[in-house]
């Protein structure tokens, strides 16, 4: 074996180095400032990792098992930046008694999960993709169960593990069908020989179903609300943006690269799933009274919008997907940062009615959360409006009646989504209560996370160079 090929995997190699450095630092560091020192170390290393991914170019290794592109490197930059925000906003939670002694484990698990996502997005072989998926899923289950002595956390982790195991089995079953139909598991070789035989169609359906669990597409979404509610808030934010973005990009890459000869089958499958996902998630989001469960159904709906970019499998769709994930990262993490502040300093409350009158005691947090919710709803001039516009355009580019119909349904569904996002705004600004939440003094990490997210919400919709940068890599 030519071990020099590992130099073609620079982003993955540096992430492994980060994992080792954090592990050793956790063993060596002692004293009261250990949590703050680990947090600073992890933040610096992730900034370096973003720079490494920015400088990385297309590469392949080990006979085509590992293949990365400019678009995949752009997604790695976006997901690593999202992970950086998660680690920054998690620091106040990691400083709490009962959790502070596990800060090193948290950062190691986050790095391990991110490594698995890298491997998913840069795989050129189905087994490589499956190994990357499991590398991302197993540490994620540990993160969900991080507060294992909380009943909700243990329950959420159990449901996540069971559904992840089931979905992995379904996906592996589909991969076996694909191997039987094509005689190979290399993406390029499968694309060259696969046809619309019953065996190949079954393999496509099972593979799509397995990955649909990871993205929380309807009807594979049942685990999402309980897991989001039970997991620690920083982990919930990580699940909702970074994990979902990696799985969505990997699904699009495989559908376009491998199943292009069967596009007439998976396009209709996407039409059905997108309509069901956006509509059902919106209807259930309206009924929620617990904020993390509400954000779970919001993220399911957002997954449906992300999948609009996959229709047609064009370069414009790849650019729209990456841009949507970028905007979704900053908007969603702004909301979860505020939720984390309130939960950490407000006796663990995440009920929606606890935000009644929030503006009176915490006007700055209220304003930043409002901007993030407006972006998620797609209200101009915030970046969320432009991200939705680009995925609508990518879907409409396909040109068929059904593509236009799905875009129309998605547009109609922006109305109920606007309603349920404004419910939170109404609670914070208009609803009255005799016992509003106290005034919270945000620490430096919270301020940094909110500043980055708010700047992204404002800037990504104004500076066209961001989308041009992503589109140049996709085309």
C-alpha cells in the first residue's frame, strides 16, 4: 500500500490530528481552568481546520474509494464553521457542575462525528460511504446521551440508537441489492452499468429510505422530536444543522453521480417525500408548546426545502443546497444559542410560554432571536429569503409539471411556517406575564456565537460573492 496517498486526504488527516490533540490535552490538563482551556484549544483548532478545507483541492486516493471535489470541500468548510459555532455556544453548558468533567469527551465526540461526515461526502465507494455514516452516527448517539442521568436524555438517545441501527440496516440491505444489480460498489462503475431493473430499483428505494432517516424526511422522521428534546441543547443544534447538511449533500451527490440513469424513478420519489415532509412538519410544528420539539419539526420542514435543490440534479441545485445549508447553519444556531442561554440560566426551561414578555427583560437576545426566526421563515431582506429563492429556482429548472407543482406546494407552505415562527415573536414582544424570565448577562462565548450568527444572517443575503464562491465550486 502506498501510504503517501493519505496526503491526498489533508482535511481528514488534520481532523484526526485535532482529535488526538484534544484527547491528549484532556488527559494532561488539570485545574479549575481546564474547561476554558479546552474550549479555547478546540476553537483555535477548528479555525485552523476551516483554513485547511479552504485551501484543499480536488483529490482521490486508494483506487477511487476516496474522491473529493471542490463542492465537497466547500461543504466541509460550511460544516466545520457550524461545528465551531456549536463548540463556542456549548462552553457555558460545559462549565456546569456534572458536565464540566466531560468537556474533553464532548469535543472528541464532536470531532469524531465531523470526521465521519467528511468521509461520507468524499466517498467514491458505497462501503466507504457506509463506514463514514457509521463513524458519524455512533459518536452522535453518545452526544445525545451526554446527560445520561436525565430521563429525557436517556430516552432520546435510546430512540436515536434504535432508529439509527434500523436505518443503517435498511441502507446496507439496499447496498446489497445495488451490488447484485451492478456487480461493483464503486460509484463510477455502478453508474456505468446500472439500469432500471427491479433489483436496482429496490436497491435505490432501500438506500434512499436509510438515508431519509438521517435527514429526518417524512415518513422517516418519528425519532426527531423526542431526540431533539432529550439531547443537550448544543447537541440538538449540532444534529439539526451539521448532521443534516452532511447527509443531504451526500444524498444529492450519490443520486446524481450513481443513479443518474434512473433519474425518472428517484425524481418522483423526491416529489412525494418533499411534499409530505414540508406539509406534515408544518402542521405538527403549529401544535408544539415545547421549543426544542418545535425546532425539531421546523428542522424537518427545512429538510424538505433542502431536498428541493436535489430535484433535477443540476450544478445549480448543488450550489443552492450548499448555500441553503450555510444560511440554515447561522440562523438555526442563533436560535439554539438563545435557547441554550435560557435553559442554562432559567432552571432548565424550554417551554414556549416561558418566553412571554422576554423582550422586557432581555431585549438584545429577543432582537437577535427575532432576526434568526425571520431568516428561517424566509422574510426579506434576510439571508433565508435568498436561500429559499435559490432552491425554488433549482427545482423549477427541471422544467416538468410535477417540479412546478412541488415548488408551488413549498411556496404555499411558507404561509403556515411564517405563522408558527411569528408565534414565538409574538410571545416575546406582545404576550404578557406576571413572571417573565429574569435578565441574563451573556458570557463572552455566547456573545461571540450570536455575533457570528447574526452577521451571517445579515451578510449572506447582501454580499453576492458568498453565493458566487459556492456556485463556482459547484459548476
